[in-house]
């Protein structure tokens, strides 16, 4: 895990996210809807309920 963190830390944030996105999509596709929503909410952190509600409805 430290190697992954070191590699991501050496990249620009937008580049790191672009590389992680396909992996995250693949992993999330293996979860049921409730678990997927919970993981997305964890990614959002302290977003207010209106923001979260609008994203879930996308």
C-alpha cells in the first residue's frame, strides 16, 4: 500500500485520479447498490446532504 501511495503522491492530482478512475469503476461494479453508494459517500467525505442527494440521482 505504501508503494501505491508513493506512486500517487509523485503524480499530479488530476493524473492520479484519471488513473484510479477505471480501477474504482471496476471495483464498484462488483458491489451491490447500497454498498456502492456507501463507498461513494465515503469518498465525498463531509459533503452536505443536498450535494450527496444530487449526485446519487445522477
